[in-house]
């Protein structure tokens, strides 16, 4: 008996020692500034360092969108673009035309990362006249993006071909708001089936009026055409999260699309689960249960969330309970619990899981996990968390890099949210700045020695 105890204790120590070695190796890779920034010029690093510094200024971070808009009005659109592009736009955005976007995607692939294209689609407006025009523009944009993803895939050996899409580009916000109010929670298989079979003859089954039901069905028809094209071109559509009051409708619609298109061990639709929502973990559990009951695989992108300030302001103005976790620590706790739940299912290769986070501790815990299946990916945003992204790929993991595309005017609101996000994650920003300083100093020292 003593011998078995000794053998068991020895095996535990060996396992812990192996894990510690994995952690140390991963941490060292994430701190290797020469490896991380070898693809960036010194000018880019200086611009990026300045941007990180200004993101740390609370006044700027809190009012980033207003400052960008004021500068655009004062300087004029043309001159604002000339100034804005080299200092901010080019660090994050793929471009606004097919040639520049494909160039950015190929560059990402050549670095060992998986390009994750995210077009800046315009929300479908409330009026029917404008709705048709905007919908048509958004359809053209997303179909062009599917074509670009397919073209890159045909020239490379990408394990996954991801593309971000938002439902509000094809279904108006008022319709989603009404549908969200009609959704009985918690969700069940019957509700998903009820929405999937919704038509003009049984619109009252969910309480939608005739006009909204007609607009909804038109939007769904467009989405089904997009999903069909994505499936034919081996592209995975990741449905972006919306504000929490719209999210029940977004979740329900996405579940119906997954039920229809995620079949035959091929996933082409994935949903985004926000862990900064108090109900985020419960939503994930509900959807896992529904997918099991209705026999279709889930596509899952796990995030913390990016609408914190707006969510709190909206809930306060409407007199509603705050849907967001009280503090960042509780959000981290919710994210870690969701990670553990998904890692427990890691052996089930039917699901697709993307851990989208810039939090080093979260990434480290997952990265050193033994036997991660090929259906598990990581994701970060272009121009952000480069130490994590390159640490992951050089330790043998698969990392997606989200690269938005669109005009300067289109991406300003998105960039403003990223500035606010950076201001919250001060510890990570300080780490990025430290590594950039070290790399600039290394390059300067090499020049002096010559």
C-alpha cells in the first residue's frame, strides 16, 4: 500500500512539474519582445506606444468618441483621415478596399495567425425606405467578405475561416426589441422550434405584429442566403453580441440558424457569449442543453464584453436592474467558470470553441491545459495583446486575430470602444508598454554598436 502511495505522490509531483514547465515556457514566450515585435517597424512601435499612453489618460479614454468626432469636424473629413490613418487606423484596421484587406489578411497568415475579418456593417434603420438600401449595402459587404475569406482559404491551409457578422445589420432594432420581450426565459427547445417555423400565418405564436413579422422574415431570408454562401465557401460566421436588451432575440435567432446550418460535423454559425453579463453563464448552459436536446453542435465565442459603460447608462435611464457584473473581479470569475465548463466538454469535438480574451491569466490557464482539441481556438484584436497572440502561436496553439475593415468614419465608434477597453485593463497596457520600450531600446542599442 505504501508503494502505491509513493508512486501516486511521485506521479502528482511529475504532473505538477510538467505543468510548471509549460507555464514558464509560455510566460517566457509572451515576454520575448524581439519575437513579438519583429514584424513591426520602429515607427509603428513608437506610434503604438503613444496610443497606449494616451489610452491610459482617463479624460481621453472616457471621451474618445466625442474627441474623435470633434477633431473630424474641425479638421474636415479629408484632413482628419490623413492624420488619423497613420496614427490610429493603420494599427488596427485592415483597410477599406478588397486589395488592402486581402493584403492585411495574407500578412496575418504569414505571421502564423488566423485572420478574423470583421466588417463594420451599418445597423438596419427603423424606417422601411432606408431599411431596403442599408440592407442591400450590408449584404453586398458581407458577400464580398465571404468571397475574400474564400480566396485566402484557397491559397492557404487555414484550419478555420472566420468572419464576424452582426444581426442588427439585417434585422431592425425595434423588431429585435419586440422579439426579446416576447421570448420566455429560460429558453427551451420548443421556443427555438417555434421561431424556426415562424411565418406570416402564425405570427401571433410569438406575439409579433404583422408588419414586424414581415420585416423579420425578410431579414431571416437574407441571413439564410448569407449562411448558405458561408457554408458553401467553408466560412464560419461569428454572430456579434448586441446590447443586453437585444441579446435574448439575438441568441434565439442564432440558435435557429445553428440548428439549420450546423450539421454533418460542419459548423458555420457561432454565437458570442458575454461573461460580464450576470446571466452570461446561465445563457451558455441553456444553449448547451438545447443543442444537446436538438442534436446540433454549437459554435461558441467566449468574451468578457465591450459595452459596459453604455449598458450601465441605459439600464439606469430606463430604471432597470444593472445587467453587468458589479466589478471586474466578478467578470473574471464568470469567465473562468465558463472556461472550466467548456474545457470539461473539450473532448466533445462536435462543438467549436473560441476563447476571445486579452486577459493573460485566463489565457495562461487554458494554454497550459493538457490535450486541447483542434476545435479550440484563441482570439485577440489586431493591434492589441500581441504578446499573448504570438506567445500562443509559438507554443503550438491556434490564435485568431480580429481585423476590422471599413472607412475611417465607419470604424471611429469601434476604435473609441477599444480605447475605453484599454483604459480599464491598465495592467495589460503597462505590460505592452514595457515590452515596446524594451524592444525599442534593444534596436537603439544595436544601432549604436554598429
